[in-house]
């Protein structure tokens, strides 16, 4: 005989969750609106993600272009590749504590201070680690897969090493790099909840989910999860649209 669960804490009804999603201007458990917390989370994610892009793309291009550099760095970087971002939490807290971007950039007390203060360096590091390796791997793969015939043909036609790098290697590797950026952003976004569980977080959709669980608001937990999923899907879709528009030639060469 089937049993129906009628416990809103275990499984809230669809109307409860929908009322939260359909009322974006409502305050949620005294922690601000759902869109406001999502925007704070986006700011944190992009802070860590941009650092990952700035480091991983040039390093990946160099490692893909120079086999000696790849050999020298691959073993070292590979030691940390399999460590999940959450495992870094105790070490990150020991390194950075409650340090925020407001402290790093000496932001004075004012209108901008709360925004910078809400972005902790420890959170940025966790998100950075999540996005770094997918971007690095794709950049290495993209540059390493450039056909030797292309570079040889360019060299025969008188192209310099810089010309080959700029006009052959980078354009050919660009689809793989962009794909790595898309995957890296997705992983960074998935690391959000882990990052916002760190001490010092008082806002963000990940913290909202964690706090809602402690007060028995499962409807808020599910609404937050749906928000994370929708934003992640939207970001992924934007990258796919860019890939489809800019790299049509890549599909035609297959």
C-alpha cells in the first residue's frame, strides 16, 4: 500500500516553491531577495573565474606550444588536479581567514564597501580552483592539436614565429579554449555552495540554501537549487551560442 508524504519539511509542495520563484521582490527568511542573493553569488563566481581565466589560458597555451614546459609543469600541476575544491577549505581558511576584497583593496567605508566586503578571498580561491583545471586542460589540448602541416605551410610561405602563433595556432585552438572556458565556468558555478559555506559568508544563494536548511525551510532550499540550475544553464547557453556563431568552420572541417 502506497504512502503519501505530507510533510512540508521533507518535501514541500510545488505551490510553495513556485511562490518563492514567482515573487522575486519578496524577502526570503530575512536574508534579502532571491535575485539579490543570486547576484552576490555571481559576483563571487566571476571574481574567482576571471582569475582562473587570466592564469590558465596563457599557461595552457605555453604548455601546449612548448613540450618542454608541458613536461616540466604537468607533473607538478597534476598533483593538485584530483584534489576536490572542498578539500582545500581548512587550508584556505588558515591562509586567508576572513580576508575580503575590501581589505585587499583598502576600500573605504561607503556605498561600495558592503559589496567588496561580501567577497572573501577564501571563496574566490575555492571557485578559482574549480575553474582553473578545465580551462588549462582545454588550452593545452587546443594548441597541441594544431596540425603540423598548417605550421609548416605558414613557415614555407615566410611567416615568422609570431605570425604562426597569432594567425595559425591561436585561431585553430580557439574553439577548444572557448569550450574549456564554458566548462570551467560551469565547474566554478558548481563550487559556489562550497565557497559560500565558508565562515564569513552572510549572503549569496549558496549560503541561503545552507541557512534555510538549518531553519527547516526546505522550500527555500529547493528554490535556491532551481535558481542555481537556471543561472548555470543560462551561462552555458550563452557560451554555446557564441561557439555556434564564431566557430562554424570547426564543424565544417570534421
